[in-house]
């Protein structure tokens, strides 16, 4: 067992990070250690997993670093290490005030570990002002502080930031490797593991969710049934509404319980009385939390819609592969007969236009276009594409 075990199909990355962790040394070897790392790769490749494993290896007291069983490794992997701070932007963006507070905390010396480490998930969500504040910290870091930034692409960060980072590029894990993980670690039967690994297209956590959550499989099946429902304008508009409402319901399930626990914890911390009354001057803190929760709900809803759009794109990708006689393995093998029928009924040009419409819808959602309007435009384009 080691901290690298969860990095599926990323052997070159493991070799790169292992060598850096073993060569970085403690405070005496700080000069050999890059102070900023940028982890990039497609969704599901394991950017955060790789960064967390690297953080554990850097704090590990054993040789070789990253043993996976010492106290430091265990604490980092469990998220309880005092010298490893994990930043997860809850909303659509991460502001300059939060970044400045983070930079201040990162400037302190390690309390017991070998390094003071900041693992910044979704660093691309930092606003321009926040990115500039982060740049100043990376330009002049304390000698024992290491920044681990995670983004889908290097282009998602300011060029001045990425030029100061050591780049770690993860790839989409092979389908067979993802299926093996589901079988060996999650006890999923081989047939199901193969199907969901292909459906998730290398996204490990998505494959695990599809394998273990019947509701996730049902939602995906509804998305893949959408092309059959686009018989006229009315059904196309109705399908858009169904898709958006399903994303809203999924977001509600994911955020409701978390919102309640966060609000309860804050109210207690602010001195809520036995009768539920709050002290004066606490309304602002509660309002700030509520705003963050609303922003997070918007992001979760957008992410749910984006997953649905990617599933829909996989349908038309399979149709196009059949039309072109590409000979590649289908993503949605369980829909083989339907896909072949759709391929025979259309032309590659039309399928490409539909794929372009899906990508355009994703861009509109990213630009904060009203979700229902964006998806309605998509379903109408899919009907006439």
C-alpha cells in the first residue's frame, strides 16, 4: 500500500511525483523543491487525488516517501493534517479577500510537518483579482511553503502563474484500468464494471457512482432517451424542461443536507440560545453563509447539467463513429441497436452539427445564460440538426 494506489493509469505522473518527493528533502533540501505545482488533466483523471497523494508523500517521514501507513500519510489522506490546507471553492468563483486570507495562512511555518502545503482545488475559479493576489504569493513564497494548484488546463490560469509552476499532466485513465479498480476495490461485478467504465469515459468517480447508485444510472438513462423524444417542437421544449428540472433536483439533494449542517454549526458558534434566538450583530455572518450556499447550489446545478450534456454528446459520438465506420468501441454499448438505427437514418454532417450544438450549450451555461433557455435552444437544434 502507498499513497499512489488511487492514481489509476497515471504511471508517468507517479514516477514524476515520487522522484520529487524523495529528492525534496526537509528544510535542508528546500532549495531542491519546486514551491508551486500545477496539476492539469481532463475531468475524472484524478487531479486532486494526485495532488493529495503528493502532499502526503511530501509530509511522509518514511523512505521512500509516500508509504501510506505512517501517521503523516494517514492524516493528509484523511484531511486532518495541520500543515496541509485543502481549498475547495464552494461557489462559482473564489474572491480576492479569501485569497489574501489564504496567502496569509500559507506564509506561516509548518507546525510539525516538513512543509506548509496548500492544495487549491479548481484554482481556475479564482477571480482575476484573486489570481493576482495568488501570483504575488507564488512569486515570493516562504522557504517551506508548497502550493499545489489543480485546473483542467494550464490555460485556465494566468500565464504568469503557470510559468512559475512545475506542470503535472494527467491523462484520461484507460477504460480497462477503471474497470479493474471497480472490481478489485469496490466489489463491482466485471460486466457492470466494464459497462460503467465505458459510460464514464475514464472518469473514475463518475464510474463508481454509476456502478453503485441506481438513481445515477436512472438519470443517465433518461438523458440518453432524449434523442428519441425530439419528434416535434413541443416535445423538444418539454425535454429541455425535464433535463433542467432533473439537474435542479440533483443539486438540491447534494446541497440541502450540507446547507443544514453548515447553518446549524454556524448558529451554534455564534451563540444561538436554547430558544433559537441569535445575538445581535450575527445577521451579517448568517447572510454571508446563505449567499455562499446559493452560489454553491448554482455551481452544483451547472455541473449536473454539464454531466448530462456530456452523456448526450457520447450518444451522438457513437452515432458518428458508426456513420464513419471508425471501428472504435461504443461508449453506450447497451444501446447498440438504437445507435445503429440512428446512424443509418442520418448523415455525418447532421451528427456533427448536433455535437456542435451540445458544445455551444455548454459554453452558454458557462457564460451564465439562463439554463432553461440554453437547453431549449439545444433540444430544438438537436431536432433539426
